[in-house]
C-alpha cells in the first residue's frame, strides 16, 4: 500500500471473528487472532461482545472453549434489517467456494 494511503476494510473485526468462529468452532483465541490479524486481547474482547449480544454461545469443554454462532440472530445495522447472520456467513462461504472474480454481480 502506498505511503499515506488510508487502509480500510469492508467488514469489521467483529464480523471477521464471527466468521472465523463459524468456520472453526474449536479454534483457540490465539488461532482466531492470527486469522483475523488482531491481538489475542482484542479477540477476547470481541468474543465477549459477541457473546454478550447473543451472537455466540461459549461452552467450556475441559480447558478449551467451543463456540456456537447463533445463525438465526438478526444483524444489527438498520441497512441489514431482515438479514440474519447465517446469510452473511453463507454469502461469504459461497463466494469463497466459487473463487475470486466469479461471484454474483
């Protein structure tokens, strides 16, 4: 990226963590953080936000956490009214399956 150019992403870190957890419910915080590109502490805070808001359920199994995404939970922004989390995850999974540049237009 050229110097001085602003870096921004289409999805928030909360969305990235949610997607990472949906793809690997047994992932460690360290693994999620690495996949998303944020610190473990930031990942822990985001997981807590998602749990508190009911988007993720955390179950302790031995020394590990197992995550379950509430796929039917409606998205929070007014522009996404009527859409549930599973639609976002499904759309991104569909795009991933067909490959870059071949998705719907």
